[in-house]
C-alpha cells in the first residue's frame, strides 16, 4: 500500500525528464542574454529569465520581441544622427555599459545545465519503456501541461540560433573579424549548440 502510494505521488519519469530538460535549457540561456549588447536593462533580463524558470517559459518570446524592437529603433536613430554619438547610443540600447560574455558564468551555467540534462537522459534510458513514451505522446495531445513542455522545446530551438547569431555577430565585430563570417553550424543544434557556445572562447 505505501509503495503504491509513493508511485502514485511520483510524476511519470518521461514527464519529469522533459521538464528538467526544458528547465536546464532556459537556465542555460542566461549568459547569452547577458552577453547581448542590445539587451534590455538588467531587471528586464532577469525578470524574463526567472519568470521562465519559475512560471512559464513563454516569458522569453515577448522579451526577444521587445529587444528586437528597441534594437531596430536605436540602430535607425544612429544611422540618422551619424556616428558621433555611437558609443552613447550603444550603451543606451543595451540598457547597461556592461555586456559581453562572462567566461566564469558561462562555464558554470553550462556545467550545471549539462549535468541536469545527462541525468534526465539517463533516467529515460534506465527507467522508461516504450509504453511510457506512448503514454507521454498521448497525453501531449490531450493535456495542456504536457503539450506546453513540447511547445517550449520547439520555441527554444528557434530562440537559441536567433540569440546566438546576434551575440556571435557582436563578438566578431569586436574582434575585428569579418562580420559576414557564418556562425558555426553547431550553434544551430538544439541545446548542444548553446552548451558549445557556453564552453567556447
């Protein structure tokens, strides 16, 4: 009786693994969000990130949309006014004078996210069966909470290359390299590309 009650109280392994994977993925976004020179002010970045972690991962979509709107506005203003106030405009657009990759933060976040995802994958390999995956697929079409996890993963697969492309372009411009150089293809690989960026130079 007690063992059956504990089994009923525990969430399905597949659901828990997908949830942990989604949480690890949005957790790993923080260094890239902070490295973006066109990011919104720090409170807005942290609000979107913490909101995604604790409430709903839909916080990231409106943040990136607003970020893109402000970036386009400031870039357009800079073209009209010329280059004499370029540095001032850049600082205003980013919402802070501090941006760029933080190597310590990136490596720490990357390590934590990687451990969580390895654990989630390991639990799926050891503790699940084809029936568990069939149940998850069925519930994903009938239960909104299950569907939300799947939608999150699709959205993150879109947000990741979008954000990394922005940050990568800013990094190569700073280094004096050719801005038209293509972004490494691995950055487009869901989750793996973000971890590769976190552990990069």
